[in-house]
C-alpha cells in the first residue's frame, strides 16, 4: 500500500501550503491531470487555473497564474505564481 502524497506549494512570497494530501488536480499546460499516491515521477508546467487537492476528504484550492511542479517519491513540490 502506498503512502499518501506530501504537497508543498511555494510562491515568490514564501510557502503557501505544506501537508499530506490524498490527491492533487493540476492545471497543466497540456491539460488538467490528477496525481495520486504512487504516481510515476513527473515534471510539468502549469497554466492559469486552480490547483486543487483533497485533504482529509475536503477539496481545497489555490489559484495560480503560472508555475511548474516536480513529483518524486510521493513528494510533490509546486512553484507557482499566484493569481491576484
């Protein structure tokens, strides 16, 4: 059984979120996609939209203008320019 994901959202102003999540929904430049625990390593760019994640059964979100992410070993780091 795979462990959950750790999501870390970094912005130019500093960290915006860090914690364990069940799933992440990404506004990728090639289209929206979902990351679940055990997902293969990935690097992707982000487009304007809402990065969403499920945490303790609740859906949360963070509006982004652009950015990039990297996933390795269930550690997802998102570097994002927040939407203002």
